[in-house]
C-alpha cells in the first residue's frame, strides 16, 4: 500500500506554527484549524484556553423573565486578545455552537422541574422561572473533568442556597446529593480528581471522585481544618459594616488557590468606602447613587504539607479569571493583551443585583496585584447590566459535549 503523501501544511515545523498562530485573530485561527490535522492541533492551543466575556443580548436585557432593564443590549462576546466585540451575527459557527446548552422546558403549569436522588430517595423540585433556578436552586455548576469520550467525568452542582452539593456521573440517570458536614459552602472546585468545598467556617471538605458506589455516589470523604488567613481576617474586621467578602477556589499550575474578594456596599467615584448614612444629607432625603464595587483581593495557596494558606504576592506570568461560573488561571505568554499578575473579575454578587434599579451586574474589572490598581475590562453604557457578563472558554469540543451531558439529565429536553 502506498504511503500517504504529506501535504505542504503538514511539513511546516511546529515552532513556526506557534510563531504564526500567536499573531492571528480568532476568526483566522478558526479558518486555520480547517486546513489539516496538524494545523487544527496547533491552533487549538490558542483557541480553547483564553476566556471570553459573554455580554447580554438585547432580548435578554429587556425581556429576561419579564423584567425591563433600562440599558443598551450588547449582544455578543468580548475577545480580550483583540479588544473586540463579536456580535451573534459575526461570531463563527464553531464558537456559537460551543456555548450552547439545551434549555429546560416548562411543564403545563409553566414551572421548571428538576429531580435528584438524596439518601436513596428521589426528590422533585419545581420553580417558576430561570431567575429562581439561579437564586434558589443552582448557585454553581462545574465539571469534574474534561468531557472526553474516554474519561469518566461528571457535573457537580452547588445548590439549595449553597446548602447542598449534587453530583451527576456520566452514564447514570439522576443527580445524587453528596453527604456533607459543614454547609453552607462558599465555593467548590475539582482538583486532581478530588472535589473540594470551602465552607463558611473556613474548613475544606474533600471527596475522592474515584471512590464511587454502584449508583454513582461519592463515598470517600475527608476534612481539612485550617486557620483562615490572618491578613484577610484582620482586614475584614477593620472594614466590617462597609461591605462583604466573597471567596473563590482556583487551580493554577497544580496549586490550589484561595482568592478573597472584598466588595464595598457603597463606594464613591474616588474609591471611598461609605455607609448608608453617608449617602443622606440634611437637605435631601434622596440618597446619592453610590453602587457596590470591588475594593481589593487577597491571594493564597494551600500548603498541603503544613495545612495552611500561604499568601501569594505575585502570580508571575499567570492571570486569574473570577466570576459566577468556574474560575480559571491562564498563562499570559500565550495570549496578547492579557495582563500578567492580574485578576479579571465579573459581577457575581447576586444578592445585591436587585437592590437598586440604577445599578447591578456592573462590578467588573481588572485588578493588578502588584500595585493594587483597577481598570475596566469593557466600557458599558450604564451601571445596570442584567444579566451580568460572565466568562466562557471557547472550546467547541469541551462545551458541546458538556451540552450533550446536561441534555441527557432529568429535566432537560
């Protein structure tokens, strides 16, 4: 049998691929991937790892669950590498399909139905709208691994007002509520085939995702009890009454990071922290408009030997992306316009978004860890952005297979 003759594209050295693809736009990368298998593999490194900012569409903004919001619709995806917005008409089909998940359908009474398994009993949960699903039932959803056909992965939910953690293993029919000890939980993450949950009492529960019984329940669990970082504890106490803190678990270069984010309840344009009383004057009973905003971040990594959080003063060539969905770390060497040693964040302060009709969903930006400065990611036309922007990773294979997994679960059609 005659050997297949290599094309000219197949003969180009890999290092030349990298030097060329590093300068291409997203559109050009998608076209380059279609040339041959070698180009497809090389370009995938640049396409799939850089998060994009998904902006609300005009229909979502004005008609989401019947609520009218007075701000412009953006209708697209913001590419950080190119500092450019792709609207839904210009976004490549591969990318548009990669972020599509099947929707849950309403029943005859107009309710969404969800069901899950808890202690060998099946429970049904009904909610009236998508907003209620997010607020009351599902606070976060993450993957336990890459949804490759050869890998036994699952989906993990932080749900029921952060009181419960549910797991669905590929190949099983229902959700299983995991046996937990210290709810509610601040965040969850899958790290090296283990599920970590950070509780409100600062302990961490760990489940071995490889230890499952015949119905897919996770059976091996351990607790890590470690002190909360003194720096964040002291800073939080000094700012008590001015705001709240949020916490994130992030995997970065095989380290498990804890990010502490302080959000001021009322922040002036000059960055001054205010209380509600500061917004009132003797001559005016209408308060000044001072929305909540992020004021600072602290970064720590878990020392598994000493069982303590160690402060991270620099991320070196890494950047973190935080938000309501799974937070990620990327190397800035692969992505132009991505700022090193920085935290990119979106607004996930759900409890505050409905407090005022003038703002909500607006708290996004880039935080430089070295000089503690802030800058905007994208210039919005107002401080009311609903639904809030969120990070997505444009990997067609990853997201489309996740969509197939979710579509096969109870309640998804």
